[in-house]
């Protein structure tokens, strides 16, 4: 192996909905983190892995930083973000082109000294007037001593190769941590939970109850077949009907979408059984959060 091989951990941080998970998936080249237009889609730290001829990038996709600490889940998500800082070699602060507010200012105050911070200016393709980009870059450059600034579009794949070339210089020399074909350190059980949760977000739209989670109660593999029993956790009895839908059609559609994506990811048949359980106050109960896999 090349003596100059580099391996490092990169935290992907930012406000909710700036495109952190989309960027992570684009860089890894596979879907390791779920995406949705709804805030708080990512609730866990997800490790996505990309190995090239010269480097191994281990991306830590963190939850969006919450400005209002409404409950234990919010506080836990913010602790997840800040605790990541001590364990990474590079921080990628993702912002939306033309949009800088209190959330970004708060994150700047929390950044550790000594760790290179690369400002990733995402969604440049959505700027109505492309002439706005340079003044925006000038404005944010004056706010912090960023190691680098990289404008890109994670959704379109514009500028992502340049980002990889840029951040590779900041990774320490060392052997890879993961095998070359690994794309995540998360288990299939965890990925099944995340896929189902994404389908809930995408199918429920604005009706999505805030207090919703997924618990994989059983995950068994028989040859190429995986049998998965999953509970959708809601906060109130009234939310159960929203998730199930008339005649159970909505839950059936969500389960079918999730099963198909699981089969693609796992490379084999999936038998998926889902149901909805009411667990009041779970999002403000640290014991319940731990039982659902939040750490």
C-alpha cells in the first residue's frame, strides 16, 4: 500500500435540512443516511465510509443542531453533535448557499480550537441569482478562520469531487480502519430501522407526528431471507390512526416501500412485519430513548 495513504474521521455538521445526509450519501456513493425535507430526520451519528486509492474517509453524519432544547431527544441530539468534535480529524460545516443565521452563529461558538473546519456551501444550484454566491462567500469568510471553503450541490453532485480532494490533505497518514468495500459501520438491523423511519417521513408528509420512532423487535436471517419485525412507536393514541391510514393502506404502502429498499441494500429477500405501538412521552424519557437505540 502507498506509504502516504491517509485515513481520518470527518464530522458532517450543520442546522437541520442543510443537506448533511444527502452530502454524506453522495460522498460515500451509497445510501447510508436517510433523507427527508422534515427536520430531525437524522437522530443518530451515522458512519459512512469511502475508500479510494489514496485515502479512507470516515464520515460521521450528525443530527441537525437543535436551537430549542424542547425535550430529552433534542438534548441528546445536541450532545451527539458536540461529543463528535473530540473524535474527528476534520469538521465539515454544511450551510445553505445564501442562508446564514443564528443557528450557524451558535455552531461557530461551539467549534473546538485546533481542528480544521471546512465550510461546505451547499445547494448552490438553487440560488436564483448565481451572482449572490461570491458576496455570500466573502461574508462568511470574515466570520471564522475556515481551513477551506467549498461551494457545491450535494443533490446534483456538483463540486463533491473537489471537496474530497480538498479534505484529503487534512487527513493524517495511516492505514485504513475499514475494509475497502465497507460503506458503513452500522448493522443491518440498524439500517432496517432507518429505512422504515425514512419511509414514514416521506409517506406521511405534513401529517407526520413529531413523536415517532422505529424499534426492530426481531431480526432473523435464514439463508438469503431476512425476517424483520418492526414496531412504529408513536406518542399518542390519535397518532396511531394517522400512521395506519384508512383500512391500513398507508402502513401497507410504507412497509412495501421499506421492504423493497431493504432488499436492494441487503441483496436478498425480506419478510417485513410492522405494527404501531403507543408509548406516551418516549421522546422526553431518557430510559425509553436508550431502549430505542439512542446513545
